[in-house]
C-alpha cells in the first residue's frame, strides 16, 4: 500500500485517538507507526525495535500498554484495517485476548 491508499486509515486513527481509552490510544499510536514503517521502510537503527514489536504483538511483554502498541504496530505494518472498540464483540474479544496474553 502506498501513502494515498492509507489516508482513510489515518482519518480513522485520528478520530479514534480523540475518543478512546488509553489502551486503545496505544493501539492507534502503534498502528500509525506500523504504517510509517511499511510505507517508508525500516532503517538499520529501527530493525531491532521492529522485531521486538512484532514479537510483542501477540502479547507477552508484561505490560498491556506495550502489547497494545505492538499489536497496532503489527496491524499497521501488515496493511490491515485498524481495530476499533466499536467493532463487533467477537473481534474486540480477539484483540483483548491477544493483548492480555
């Protein structure tokens, strides 16, 4: 995906950042960073953190805020549509399960 294809996602992120709980804000911050990494590439200085965030995207950092940021980073980097607290309870349950592992 290029920058123009991602513009709708940035609109969603901005809107959700303004109205979300702190954990969701971390998710959207990570999602935004993941999009940047996908579009602009990963510099040599960032590669270690990139791998760490991908590892934490399934949970396990010991900090739910880091896990949510990492999950957002992963989703943004992979070109997925951002999760939203207003999605169906089934999808929200999946995200909550992943972030609490």
